[in-house]
């Protein structure tokens, strides 16, 4: 299970930056390249940083795709939990983990088109058929119900209750 938790891969960052240059155009792409280079340099100078949760000290996830925001914490927590539970049937709600792990899992994301991602509404998962040991959702559930023709904030709570029935 390859996990990237510190330092990042400079070569991968450069390749990603080149891709972004092609995709976004020269000026925006160049700004992204400079931003990533400065970010990587700052991270290397500051060294590994950690936080503590439940008596465990975890490193913030340092990766060129993750800025210094809540993702550095939530990804570190999710990857640690996944590592601590090998063999568990894992459901990922929202397609977030792909750049950080190749762990076997079911991924559902209503809108993101990608290989291996089931484009279904989380509420359409059938608890009689689909059961999981661990469910991971990073910065996703708060968006459930908001991207529909008629926005419905309560759908996020319905989704949370429904996910509990899949455990």
C-alpha cells in the first residue's frame, strides 16, 4: 500500500505542473508552477510537522496537491485509519484518496467521472447488498444535496444516516 505522507516527490510535482501548464494555459499554469515550487521549498525548510489525536502523533500530509489547509489533517487521519485496518471493506464517498493510496476500496461520487468510480447518489447504495467495515468521506458530505436542481441541505444529514446503515 503506497502512502505518501511527507516530503512529496519533486519529479511528480514537476510532471503535474507541466500537465497543468498544458491544461490551463501559460500564465495560469506558470503561476501554479511557481506556487508549487515555493510551497515545496517551504515544506522542506520547515521539516515534518505533526499533530496529536487519540494519543497518536501523526504527520500532516505533505504533498504538492495538498495546500496547508484542513486537507493536510483530514487526509493524514484517513490514511492512518486505513493503514490501521488492513483487509477492511472500505467505502470512499467522494473521489479524493486516489493520488494518495492504491488501497482496495469502493468509490462512489455522483459527479466525478474517473475509472473505478461509481457515479451514483450515496443514498442509492443498498444496505441489504452493500456492507462496509470503514467508510471514509473527505470534504464531500457537506456538498450532498447542494448540486441538484432543487438544493436540499438536509440531504447531507440523510446521507450520513444512510451511510451508518451500510456499516
